[in-house]
C-alpha cells in the first residue's frame, strides 16, 4: 500500500497546511506558467480553495438573508426610486475607491486581514441599520459608504486569493461551485427572511433578519482565520492596470470595455428586480418565494455549467447565455406582474451561468497568462473592478435621471432592456479571446 493511501488527513491538513505552509507557496504560482514546459493544470480544488468557498458561502448567506430586503426596507419607509438609486450610486462609488486604495494593503501587507475587515464592516452595516431603524432613510450616504467599504475590501481580497488558490484547469469548476453555493443561499435565505418578516408586526421581522445576518458575518470572519496568510508581493503600482491599456495588441483594451459593458447590467439589476417583485405583490413572502424558485433554477444551472462548460465551449456557451439573458426581459413589456417577473427570473437564472462562468474565467486566465502578468494580479483585479463599477455607475445614474422624469412601465422596461442587453456587447468584445481559449484547449498537452 502506498504512503498516500495509508495516510489519514488531520484537520489542519484538510484546511490546507500541506499546500505550502502558513505563508503558502510563491504567489506567482507555478500553475499559471505557460509555454511548452508548463504542466497540465490539475482539475481538483485545493483545501484552501474549498475553505475560501466556505467563507464566500457564509458571506452569500448573510447577504441573501438581508441584502434582498434592504432596498425593500428603505422603500417601505419612503417610496422613492431615486433614493434607492442614490443609495446604489454611493455604494458603487465607494466600492470602486476602496478597491483602488486597498490595493496597496492587499499587495504589500496581509490580504487576509482585508478580507476579514470586509466581513466585519458588513456586520457593522447591518448593525447601523438596526441602530437607525426607520431613520435609516436620512442616512443613505453613510449606509452606502459603509456597504461600499465592506464590498470593496471583501471582494478585492477574495478575488486575489481566488486567483492564487485556483489555476486555469479548475477555475471554471471553482466558479461553478461558488455559483452553486450562492444559489443555495439565495434559494433558502430570502424565503426564510420573507417568512419571518410577514409574520411579525411593522419592521420587527426586518430587525430579526438583520440581526441574524450580523451573526453570520461574524461567523464568516472567524472561519476566515483558517485561511493561510498569503505571502506579501512587490510594491503596489497605483496605475498599473491603466498602463496595460498602452500595450498595442494586448487583451486589456477590449477586456476593460467588456467589463464596463458587464457593469451596465449589474448597476440596475442589482437592486431593481427585487424591488419590482415587492412593488407588484406588496408581500415579502412572495419576494422570498421568487428568490427560492429562481435560485433553485440557478443552482441546477450552475452545477451543470460548472461540470460541463469546458474552455473549448466557452465562446458559444457565453453567446447563448448573453442572448437569452436579453430575450427573457421581453415578457415584462406585456405586463409587469409576479408571473412575468417570475418568468424573467427563471430564464435569467437558467442562462446566467453560461454567460458568467466563461467571462470570469477568461479574465482571470488573462491575468495569469505569464509570470509577469501574475505578479501584477492585484493591479489587474483592481482595474477590473474599476471598469465594472464604471459601468454600474453609468447605468444607475442614467436610471436616476430617467426615473426622475417618468416611472411609467414602458420607461422602466425600456431601461431594463437597454442595459439588460449589455451581455451581448460583452460577448462581442470578448469573442476573439474566447475563441483563442477554445483553440488552446483543443491542442494536445505537451
């Protein structure tokens, strides 16, 4: 019997202590090496990758419990679309600035502390909402700033660590599992929240749910301490990502535009769909059921896509996903009610993984295309997020301008269709890169 089969894993080893010690291996990561001598990437996820998935899952659960209902809570206090829009703008702008400023911390110091602080500040956000109660509508800038800081810190650290614990061979699988777990959270948590809220008087149910979210965030922060401290990198280049735009024939000119286009959809859809479901039904339980059904569909779709969507299928898989994500918006022009919104939600959940998994994987594969690029991963992750938030801000500000003039269903639906069709533009901009990935994946390993 071999040594490998005779061994039993200790808890410490399962958490990843065999992956290179407390400080981890060289973050440049030999898995990202390219060329004839590069080893074929392994499909299996490391224990640190699985632990990162667990932390992300807790973050998703806490946000699914309350994040779906924060805008509804604000809406119930004050029926004002523009107020919701400005809350999103402050959040998006703060998140972008946090990404850029925190890049130095993540690259030169302890990126795991940035992730933990991000989780802790998320807990602080819900603590503030609990403290302010119905007065929260008068502190929208403060709440947007706090939520933006938490999102910026968490997602910057998460994306960098995600790059370090995965490789091109298992990145699609990681993204599929992350989406799968996020779908489970999105399926169960909002339904539970809706159940609790509708059975309590006034805003008591909201306070209970916000309190539970606070506790889950604290649990996530504790679990994050089992993630290894990652090795600090070289000095942070404040404008490193922007300099990549000067490279003639480089991928970042088109990728940056694609990320802006991706953000166009995320800006409005990040808050508007859940709000429309509540406005159409006036029932939090219905909103919870909406999340239950759509997330159940997304769960199955992410699971299948994560297993079947290999690099060689990325180009046309993403095309189908992008087109269908636009088509499913059309029923809303007939009538905006729970039925048409549910049809939209199911369709979007079914095709979103086909669009998102290739898009995310290809960008991070570009970051890891060679050692020099991999060393600048923090700058590229920051640049990617700045592009995404540029798109989010453009669409959200456009929403505020238009909605302040008219809230007619045709106007709202037209906004949703215009910005909701941006995935087609993303695919168009990324198609050549996706085609290259397809070509490389069909070549025999050397």
